[in-house]
C-alpha cells in the first residue's frame, strides 16, 4: 500500500504563519539597514540617502575604537575557526570512520553539548572556570572560549559530509597498497573538503558574532565588535551603529551563503 506524501503546505494557515514569522525575524534587520543610509542623525526621521554614517565608521570620532574592536574580532574568529575546525575534523573522523568504540555515545554528547546548553550558562561556566584556575581575562580567554564553543558548529557539516562518502573509496585505495594515512590524506580528506570549508565558515561567523560569552570572559579594556557596539548603544542608539551593524550583517550573510553552496557541492562524482 502506497503511503501518501506528507505536505505541510496543505495545512490551513501555513502561509500566513510563515509570512508572520519571516516578518518578525527579518523586519528589524531591514529597518536597521535602511536607516543606516539616512542622512539625518535621527534614527526615526527619514531625510534622504547618504553614506555619511559609513564614512563616520572609518574616519569619525569613534573610528579608532571600532577599528581595534573589528581587528580583535577578526583575528579571534580566524584563529578560533581554524583550531575548532581542525579538532572537529579529527572528531568526525573518529566518530564516523572509527567504528564502534567505548564511550562513543558519550563522546558525541560532549561534542553536541554546547548546542543544547543555553549560551548564558556556557558563559557563566567558562567565567567560573577561568577564575578558578586564576587565568587573567583578555584576548586569550576569549579565544579559548570561542574555540570550545565553535567545535560543534564546525563538526556538524564535516560529519554530515563524511557520512555521505562511501568507505569504498578508502578500501579501493588500500587495495592498491595505500596505507591508511595515505588513503585518508589523498582520498578521504579531499572529498571532505567542502564540509571542512563549510564548517570553518560557520565557526568563523559564530565566533565573529558572539556577544554573550565574549562579554563574560573578556578583560577590562578588551573589546570585540559586538561588545563595542553594545557599549555604544548603552549611551544611545546612533546612526553609525546601524552602519556597523549592517556591515557585520553583510559579512555574515556572505559567509553563510558561501557555506551553503560549498556544502552542496559534490566532488565524489
């Protein structure tokens, strides 16, 4: 007996609810983007198009603060994404290609734990840990916290990619007298590359945009772009903050788009 396909779109109210959710999610981002081009200092009154606030980000009175914060954010994000992706690649190899081993389920749970635990809990726990071992807070504590937090985000696309690669490729290589290391580095690793790149980009964005954990573990006088934006907003919402937010949003959108298309590529054919 054939089973009818389940189509959620056929339910009454699907389209209005979907549209409402999209408006709630993206309307604030659209408003911020539009008003970042407003010539007026007001964030509510539209007076015409201008790029003055984008120029203010680079040459305005607060430009040095934002440049330093952006430099910190990008350096931390690049290093954290690189290290977390390397660890995630090794973890995915062990979990997917390592066969059955003791504590396999527990290992997967530990890898996935940061995704399930509220970020505020992770931030508080990380802060308590650094204080307990007497570690001075600064850029290094932010980097270590980001590496730990980004590992599961890098692991998921890498693991998904590896699960889609048949082990017959490695078996064929070893039948041709390749060692396990050669089969991994010359066969499996190139096939995994789209997943690795996707995992790196996802970890990079998570690190770049993180505020909660960064705000807890950063030291005095150390700022990343999200914490610098938050500090300026507490003094009043200004149009240059909208310009910075729009640029940060653009970077995130570009990275996520690249990650999506890279993960969809298939070089096993």
